C-alpha cells in the first residue's frame, strides 16, 4: 500500500534558525496537504499542493511539491516559539478518498 | 468559520465495553472520515464514508468497528468490544465533493480503555 515517509522525526532549533521537513511518497500523489498539530491538539490544515513543481508561501512558510509529485517539503524561515508542534504531510490520491499521513516532524524551538 | 465538532472530548471505558464516538461534520460536506492517533504516533486512516456507505476502510477497521450517519448531521464511530490497544485519539474529518477539497479535522476524542 501507499506509504509516506517523513524526515527528520524531530528537530530542535534556536529561535531565528530555519527549519525544513521532507516528505516522500512511495507512489505518485494527486495532491499533498500539510498539517500542524500542537501538543494535545488536532491536525490543523496549513496548505494543499496539487501541481507538479508547485511552490506556495505563507509568510515564513514555504511549501514545495516535487516535479514527480512524490515528494514535498516545508521550510520555515526564522523560526519562532509559536512554530512549535508536529508537522505532518498527508498524501492524497485520486484512487482513494483518504489521506495517508507521514510520521510527522516534531519541531522544538528554543527561545 | 464552520468547524467539525466531536463529543465527548474524553471517554474512559473498561475493556470489552462498547463505545460510540460522535462527530458533527461541516454541514455542506459530503465525505466523512475517521482517523486515529495513538499517543506519540502518526495519524492513521480508519474509514471513509460517502453517500451513506463506507467507501474505503483500512486494515485497522475490522469487524469491531462500525460507522453510521443516523441523521443528517451526526456521524458516529462504534467500537463494539474495546481492547486496550484501542486507546488513542480519534479524529473525525470531513470535506467537500471534490477530490482536492481540504479535509477539516475535529478536535478529537481521547479514548482510554482500562
């Protein structure tokens, strides 16, 4: 079945440093979605990428979807303590209704 | 902004008991999902529901699980005979009619099986 891998599992940065998490799917995706989950919270939708090679920005966050639509990345510039949480990618497929979540990257930001 | 709601927020039950987790999806959404997340692990898909029937389910969703949309608003997940390993956060999600529509997650129900 489809698998979505995400690295790193955990990253600890100093406030102001950049952060990147990478997502790889075993199969071609129709779209990829990114979610943020705060400790004790539920996944909150951040963004969806649909097109091959697509790049989207949300303030300090930059999302990329690979040309082959099998990988994606999320980059945060100049992290802040409010960025703390676990970032999940989730792959969507036209053949399936459900999302396949990656294992998540837990981000800790040291003030 | 419309949101998915779930009740209860926390359910504690004895092993072997039946539990029903309730969700109210966003009103004009057509697809409904249950996911679970064991503490510290990733979100895992359980089942999707469309047009009053299950459209897809994972290997986790065995005969102990069932889903229902008993009226126009509620969407429930029933676990017939809970096991210790069913302890997890259960999230309901819903989305609109297009494949690329976003899935919106509810706040979750924390199920603790003793």
